[in-house]
C-alpha cells in the first residue's frame, strides 16, 4: 500500500514541481518583467530549489561521447552486446581513423565492470568507465529497474545474479579482467569460484573495490542494520508490490524511493547544507558550482527498484549467514543444481582488493578478506591497496579515483594481462 500512496503523492506534486520550474524562469529570464523586480534572483533561486526537491529523477545517460587515448580524441558508441530480462551488458566501443592508434587499442585489455545493483543506476560509475576507456576495452553491467520488468519474466534471485555474471564473463571472453564495485564483490567472487571449480577459463584478474566480502569486519551503520534486524523484519517492512502503472505491476520489490530515503538519512545534515549552498550559488550567480550540484543530485536522486528475492537473498546470505566466508554458500545453476562456492579453487586469476580509508559503507578489512578466502592464488598474484583520504564513492569516482586508485588498477591489470 505504501508504494501506491507514494505514487499518488508523486502525481499530486508533479504539477507544483513544474510550476516552480516555470516560475523560476519567469523571475530569471532577462526578457521577463518579473526579473526586474527587487530580489528577483532570490525568488528565482527559491523556486528552482523547490523544483529540484520535488521533481522526479529519471535514469541519467552515461553521456560518454569521446575520450582521449594517447593524446588523441576517439569517439565512443554504446553497444548492447547482451540483453537479459534484468540486465544489459553494454560495451563502450571506441572508434578512430588513426590506424596506428586503432592497432594499439586492439591490443589493450578487455575489462568487465560489474556495477552494483543496490539502488542507483550503473551510470553512477560514469567516471569509472570514462577513466578506464583511456587504456582498456570496457564493458559494464546495466541493471534494469525491477518495476520495468514484466512479472512473466519470473523472479530474480542472488543465484541468478551470479549466473548472469558468469554468462557475461563468457561473453567478453577468457582474457577479460573483472572489476566489481561495492555490492557485486560477493557475487563476482562466487561466479569466478564456480567457474574455477568446474575447470572453466577464469578472468585474468579480479579487482574488488569497497565490498562486503566479510561484513563482520569493522561493521558500519549499513552492516549493523542488516545484521541486527531479522529476515522477517525486512520482508515485512521494506518489500512492496509495484503499482499497476508500470510494466512490472505486482512484482515484489524493494522500492527505490525507500532506498533513497535511507541514503539521505545516513547524512541528513550534509544534504541539507548542500541544498542551501546550491540556493546561495544561484543567488550569487555561481553557475559552475550550481551545475556541479545539479549533476551530482541528478545521479544521486535517480534510483531503481530492486527485485525482492535478490534483496532478501543478499541480506540473508551476505549480512546474516555470512555464507561466503563460512564456506556454506550454495548457488543454484540454470540447470537447477546447487553448487558450493569454493574461492580456494581459484588458481590462475590474480586478485586486487581496494578499500577507501574513510569508507562508511564497507568498513576496513571487509574487502581485503577476499585474500583469506582465495588461498589457491599465489601470494605473488595478490595485492591490496588503500585509497588514503577516500570515502566509499571516492574509490571509484572523483579526483582520488583518478589519481590514486586508477593508476594502481591499471598497473595491476597490465602486469597480469597475459597468463
């Protein structure tokens, strides 16, 4: 019922949001008489802020049209190379007329970035993709909003996520390097473990960034919520059915608007101050700062619904049973057979773990714990790196990502690019 109430409220507020947008323009457009009255810029800024606080945020575009490769701008085209009901595999294909550069790009490593399915869209990793494209052929998982997936497509469990990852690794090819950011570190490790146990070719490297491999280490507020509430509490309090105005009507989901409320509740003062600063930037006419705010919140406020089965499986498997680190996790394959996840069976894939010094979502040591599980990988092919001064988002986006984390990842991939 809560989802229906939210949708009704959103429909009711929508006209007021559009009115606020129009009013902001009336008080700021030089050709409008209202723009000439005293304090018009403050009125305009106020209406603009109201519009942004009440508008609906759609999924953003990656918007990566070109990147600089070895001093030359190359054109980027998004291509869907695999289309599954709950996820698309996207390749960022690079094009250039420079024959010598084209030959160099062909020899560069292929990287599969597994984006998190944890509330935000994969476009949150835009900076990750843009930076990686300088030296790699890049693919990314683009998870689909569960409210847009028709009910007849069936449920989507954590096991399905693991099976999807395996399919994507096979699609890109055995020479792929896999990077998992936050939530997918666990299913990616499971996927590669199962492939290794079967004797399948595995990725050349795994890079795991800020994920809850062992959520018992340095638990954060996010971990504590998942560990201190019962499984039944989550099922009864955060799972709702999609309203009839979406393709996924009646599908059970963890709604995006509830997740967004949780994101904001973690740092309410920071968000309140950010919006007030945005208002002041508009009043002062600081267009660059105002645009930076818009870009951040256009991404931050765009959320998706997660399939209920997947979300509840993750709560139980990762944060309550700690099945991966306890060696008890069994994943059901597409043939209906349960397979035990054995990270110790991985032998030829090099492992890099990356953590942020100030990460308040995945605590210190949670990702590094992967090294304790992957005992079959020689120590010479294992490495851990701490990004000093970085929070959770700083390890994959922003200055610290580009200047600290990326050079380490690039060097690690290059050093293990050939088996």
